[in-house]
C-alpha cells in the first residue's frame, strides 16, 4: 500500500511548491524591450498581445481567499519588426486607489476574501469590488478591461493608463453588467457581413435576466435584447452562431445569507445541485428574439466553451469544457494547499442540440484535463477543425495546466507541448497569418510561468506544428497566473 502511494506521488509532473510560486503578487509596473530571446521572433508578427489577470494576491498584507479576487493587472506585448516591447500596469479602479490610499483592505472579494476582523467586520457589507481582472479586449478604438459583475474599465491602449469606468456610450444602464467573455462574429449578418462584437450580462436573482449587446466594428450598438430565465444564473461564458446566442445555465442554487452576514464571500454562497439538469438556452439573434428554445441535459458545470456551429436549421454543435461538478475551495484551507487529485477534472465534450426533437446528446472528445480553449477567430460561430488549449502533462489525471494541446477535431489527432515539470501554462492565443493557407496557419502565443527561474516567458509556436517553439522571450520578472487576453493586429 505504501509503495503504491509512493508511486502515485512520483507520478506527478509538478510539485505543489513550484506551482504555488506562480501565485505570488507582482508589485512592479515595468516597461522594457525584451532582449533575452531564444530563437527568432517572426518579422510579420505585428501587433499587441494584451493579457489580464490578478496581479496582487493580497491587499496590504491581507491574503486573498481566492486568486479570482486579485486586482487586475494588464500586460501588453507589442511586436514590431522582430522585436517585442513589454509593459504592465494595474487597472486603477476606484476601489484599488481607495485601498492604496488607506493602506489596507476596504472591500470584500466576491470569491471569499474577507476584510480582517472576522465576521463582525464584514457583517452587512455587501459592497463588492470591481477588480477588472478577467479579460482585456480592443474594440471600437477602446481597450476594455473586463470583469463579469460590473461595467468595463477603459484603458489607454498605448501606455495602459486607466481612463475610467465605461458605460459604452450610455448603452449599459445602472445595474447592468458586461461579461468578461465577448465573442466576435467574423461576418455578422446584422452588420453587412462585417465583424461584430457580442457580449452579455447577467442580472441574477430568483429569476435571472440575460442581457445581450451587439456592437459594430466602431463600437456602436447594433441591437440590445434580453431574456428572463427561472432560477439563479451563474454564466461565465457563452457561444454564438450566425443565428443564436447560446447559454448553458448550470444547476446552481444561491443562498446569499452567509454573504450578507459576513461569513462567506458571495461566490462561496453558490452551490452546485447535481440533481437538476443543465438548461441550454438558445436566444435568436434575429428580432424580435422571442422564439427562445430551452433544452435540457445532464447536470454539469461549464466555465468555458470552445465554439458552436449550425449544421442545418435544426442541429447545432457546441464544444465545451465540462466538469462533473463545481469544485469549491475548502473554506478552512488556503487555495495554495489545493489537492488537484480531489478536484473534478475539466474535459472537452461535444454537445449536439437537436431543435426539432428537443434532445441533446453529448460525447467526450478528449480524456485529458484541459481548460482555456482558443480557436482561429475566423471560425467563431462556424464549423472548425482545430482547438488550441491549456492541458495537463498527464493524459488523464487532474493537475495544474502545464502544456499546450492542439486538437484536430477531424482526425482526432493531438499534439502536446509540455512545459513540465517546472513550467505552468494557461490560455494561449492563436493569431492567423496574413493570407493563411489553412485554419492552423498562424502563431500561438503562450505566457508561461517558469518556477525554476521564478519568472515568466512568452513562448511563440507555429500553429501547424507545436513540437518545438519558434521563439522564447524571457521576461525579467514573473507574472502571476492570468486569465484571458486577446490580440490586436496592426
Ligand atoms: Co473565463
């Protein structure tokens, strides 16, 4: 028995000690030309990769209960003529500045970070902090830092200075929010076949409202519509097709009392209810948007979708990273002590929605634990072949993400590049080349944390073959594990 346990330990591709070093705060705001480069930066890679994620994992000495509560820090990697300039800045939200001035934590975090002083200090304090830490996107001449429970913050795209909270020219009304997962329809039928940005915001309650916003390429609103659904909604991401916005309403219940009474964070009051089905809500993008179709499938929990496409008028495919349940962090233990073996793994599933028979079938595409899918932007909402996704080193066991996995959905072939044992990954961004010859003809940019040097590297791969990086750009410092980002071409 002892030998078996030892074998299981030796089997790990990582050590928890190495992994948790990537969750140390980065206080510095830097800007420099990256000079330590191995390989060649492609000359025709021209534009800026923006990334967002929690930069501080404590607030003036009070550690966060959950990294999702950390103040948003934006990194910009600007490529031109085979070189790359790095810059990082915190999003100077109102709450961040107030806490800087006070020199202490003033706000509770949604995911359970409490002010010091126990429950009494947190009693009835239901103010939440807009941490603007989840995604960053350039659209309609604005650079927006996104967090799903509030308005976006606009930043200066050149120097990352914070400009301020943005209601998007009055489109977001008081009390509305703008999610961190907008989708770009590359050829919108509602914008003369030009690209459009579609995003949603959830107003949760016993009955929840899903607001949907579609913007043209200049950031002007094309249409805004909404749908009310019964029950509490925790929806982080969605997918689009030419004719639908598709939402998976995971079966969760919400009891806000422990939050109001200062005992738990708002996010910790969310409970997964495995006895109820997941509702799949298809909202037509065509006015008057009232022919909403709701289907049901087994319980499960989804943060991120890969893509969706229509096969014909009656059939839609949705590919998603699905968990058997929502894993909560043990309230008596730091997230840094997490036992990955005890967490539900996230795996890639394909859902087939039949709108005539109102049935859903699902199929596991891949056994490996994966998260943060990214695809060629030209294929969003349409049939597609390749997914680039963060993956574990081990083919089946749950673990931190340490690899980049390319999945060919047609041949089912896979290619994995692993940074184990010392490197840790997250989301990678795919950038199509000019005049691409195929869907995977582009570059992949992966920001990885190298625990052996306690610094981060930006690694560039060729999308056609990820067996060896084209270039590795060594930063002077580490970037704490981030969430999402996007590319703005020149
Ligand atoms: Co996300």
